[in-house]
């Protein structure tokens, strides 16, 4: 019997990068996984790419920058799964929308980063509460940016720090319902290219372990937090950063 046999899992941003690794990890261990991307087309293409014998992956398109999009994803998840054992809030505004000089960072970009990075995890947790299975788990994907400044990433860092705070607050409030909430804070993760540990990049040179992380490294931490091995872990997080924050 596989560790997550029968589990029903929702992964936002579950079709690319870290999210794809999380989706595949749980599907390979027996779960049925809703793979959420911004559009239905993106979700379908992601599932087509990730599909493999034995994997049960369900594509759902939803724009999590909006309240309506969050409602659509929650409704689709309940329709497809019934109950939810694990919600992984991985989706985040990254790249050009999330990085830039303060002088040029207009309100629309601020709203996008906050809406996807903080509001969506809160909304989805709230919307799925009536349909969480007993002992359900919420895992938020934060970042080392929550703990240290990075160039041209002030709003992104603020959103990730907010997500850590949200994790603590939700964990405290939902503990009496038997729901655990935790977070994983990745460091420099190689989200593109072959699934091997590449030579260190610009961030990697600051990583004491001497390499960049892989999406699979993050997925392993999420799997541990979701498992019975972490049954007394809530409100806290796991750094998957190769020691990046040790100094």
C-alpha cells in the first residue's frame, strides 16, 4: 500500500516547476491530484506533460488572482474529489510581474503579488474548510525571501513573509478542528532544465551545500509534512535551502 493511497490533493500552480514536482510526488504515491493552473488550457497541457501510468491527475483552470477564480477552483475540487485531504498553496506571482525597482512597481503589480500570494491561500483554505477530510493538511510554499531581503523583490518578499504569518495564524485557529497547517521555504531551486542537480548558479554559490536545489527536494518536504511522520508539526516550516540562511 502506498503512503497516500486514496488521498485527494489540490496543488495550485501544480503543472510547472515546484508545483509539478509536488503533483507528481503525490500521484506517484497513490493520491488523486487536482492540478490547478491559471487557465484550463495551461492545466490540460500540464497534465498531458506530466501524465504517466498510474498517475491520477485532474486539470483545473482558475485565475487565483481573483475571488471568483478561487471559488471556481474550490468548487471544481469538491466536484471532482468530494473531500480534500491536502491543499498545497504553491501558486505565486513570479518573474517580471513580481520583480522590479520600487519606482516602477505600480499598484496593479502590487495587487497581483498579494492577491495570488496571500489572499488566494487564505480564500482557498476558507472555501475548502467544509470539505476538508478529518486530519486534513494545508502546506503553503513560502520562500527564503520571507526571511531576508533580495534585490528588486520587496513586494514578493513581503508576500512570502505574509504567507508565513498566515500559516501560523491558520495553524492556531484550525488546530481544534484537527487540521494542520505548515509551510516549506525553498531557497535557490532549479525549476527548469533536466531533473538532475546542476552546477551552482548565482544563488548556488551562496549555498553551503554547493548546488542548486531541485523541485523534487521541495516535494519531498511537502510529502513529509503531509504524512503521519509530521503529525505533531503545525504552524512551522521547513527550510529547503541547502543552508542558504545559515549565515
